[in-house]
């Protein structure tokens, strides 16, 4: 891997195709890893200093069942994609369950979740039957469990083991601190695991650094692109403002919420949404237990919107509140126009992305997130603001703002755009690119692990160490990068 901008023009020597990827987020980095591991010549352009430095990721979305507005069809797709992604990035999971609770303030019913959970559990069992390596989310028969109020009250009287093993162990702090009288029953505990964005970034950086056929150019912004003589002729600008040229056979647009800018540059128009969201970092000093993730359902966009508590090490928690005063923003969902494929966020949101948050703004919204969670977990009112929000803009291709399972689209002239909404769709997109463009002329092993020997060479210790360095560099508590949990039996 080469980092920086000292690059000369590259023209592929047949029969090995050359591929340029614009954007080094989870989509572009995963595509670079997958294509490079297959022996292709890859150039990855990223305008920031590091890879995978985008919107917040807190859980895997395996089955998508935390959000009931995701269709069952998309849930099934996300389940498969998530399992494959974790097989590629095995050191990125935080293995603890998720509690899904429906408060009396929500018009829904916890019973409505059960049919979908059973369909997902059956699909998970089928995937494990097809390949035992797909058993990423624990035993399929234990995929979820239901709890009545009486059972939680009994658990509230117990002490949590230092290393929780069973679903009951993990539910003890929830039973002790949640206001159980506010909830409809049953409460659902599901083996939906956490996903560390910092260990994902570390895994991508470490892997690409070991792949000699992949060149990574950070602080590099694409400014011109033309398809000529069956190749792409690209011009990018480095941190010093110096322009460099690059010639490649194939071009992949993996620019996340800025995908439309490259569509405009290459004259491949596409309709899409962009939505700005934020999650907030808090510290609960009185917490000395291992928590599950907790979702309290609520109508999206209302003051009673969903409250989400994501646990990390050392009493750190990431908070979502699906209200306009917390995670959502009144004018945070925008769409493209006939003049441009790039939706335009309001200036104050663009400034958050490019210049960061003011202390006043981050403190106010984080405190509102703490207050929102305290409705359901009263003791959480003692939590404190602990740092910069995890934030960014999420692209949603097409005309359906509720779309969550999306991967890649293709245009003429060897141009593809990776349009993932959830990070777990990135490997699917990369696989489709290889297949559709027929980039490989040799037999590819069926096993994800055999396809990615360099990725598999990483150890948990080196990934965690690199992740902690990245968290500190980006101004976040190192606790967000640490490995937590240990599975559920």
C-alpha cells in the first residue's frame, strides 16, 4: 500500500485489469480488499487522512430486526450480507445481545415482532446448515428469547457474573435499571451483536497495508474523469493542491453520501436521498456491569421516537434518539435534482461534516439524548457528555427513503457505483462487481476465508491496538475501540 500522493500514471498490463476506487469508506475499502485479494491491480483514492472515517456504526443489522420499518425482504438480505461481512472482518464484533422493548407510549405491540423474528431465525438456521462457518450469531435455536415481567423481576435480584455467558446473565442490568412498569410484554432479547467502526477501520487499513497490488492515496480528491480509448483517464488533487493523473480499466464510485458528485463528474445521473444523522457519546460513571444493547421502540421523528443504548467498554455508551432534537434533523433528509445527482444538505449540516461540531451544539444534543434514554432507564440521568458525536450523512439510492438493503449499480463505460446504506452490504457489492465485469479468469475459492488470506492473517490484538490509535487520533474515547462481550450461549 502507498499512502500519499506521489503517484505516476498507471495503465494496466493485460491480462490483469486495473481498477480505480474513489472513496475509502467501508464500501471503497471493502471493495479494495476483495479485488486486491483476488489479484487485481487496485488504486484507492480517499480525500481524508484515514480510511473508514464516516457515519456511525453501532450494530451489525444482521436481520435488520431492530428497526421495524425495514421490510422482511430486506431483513433477510441484511442477515446474509452481515454474516458474510463478519467472516471477512472477524475481529470487529462486540458479542452481546440486544434487548427490544416496546413501551406503553408506543402504539405497537411486542407480539408483532415475533413472526418476523421466527422467519429470521429459520433463515439463519438454513444459512448455518449450508455452511457451519455462517454460525456468527450464536446457536440458531437460541437466536432470540422472550421475557415476561415476572422473569425480569427475578433476574433483577441476581448479581451479574463478571463474564456474562447466558442470555439471562446479559439481561440482569437491564432488569435492574429499566422501568419495567413502562413496558409491554414480552420483551425480546435477540442475538443482534455490536459492530465496532474503529476495529472495522483498523482491519481495513492493516489489510490494505499488506497488499502490494493495492495502492492507497489519502488526501486525494478526484477532480476530472473521462472515458477514452476504452479506459478511464482520471485526475486527482493531493493535499498540496498538486494534480496527478491515473489511467485504469474500470472505475468504482464508492463515495458514500457524496456519490452524486462523481456521478456528475462522469455524467452518469442518478436519483438518491442523503440523510444526515448523529449518535452521541456518553459516560455513565456508576455503571460497572456489562450491558446488552437496548432498543426502546417509538414512532420515528416524534418526541417519543425510538431510544437506543449501545454499550462499549468502561461505562461508555453510544446513544441514538429517533427524534428531531437528537439523531434526526428537521431538514436532514434531502434529495437530488434534475441539475445534479448530489443532494445538497443545508449549510449548517455541511459545516458539521467539514468543520466539526461546536461545543454548545454537541453538549446540547448529547444531553437531550441522555434525557431521552432516562425516560426508560432513570439512573441513566447521571450519565455525562463524553465527547464528539459519531455523525455523518447516509446515502439512500433511488426513490424510497426507507430502503436499507442496497449494494451496487452499473453503467456503461466500465463504471459502477457502490450505493450501500448499511455497511454490511459492502462485500456483496464487491462480489457483484467481480462477477458482472468478469474480472477474474481463474477459479475463485468458495470460502470467504480462502478468498481473503491476507485479511485472515490479522489478529484480534493488533486490530484492537490499531483501532484504539484511530479512535484517539479522531478525538474519541479509546473505550469505543475496545473488544467487549464474549458471546451468548
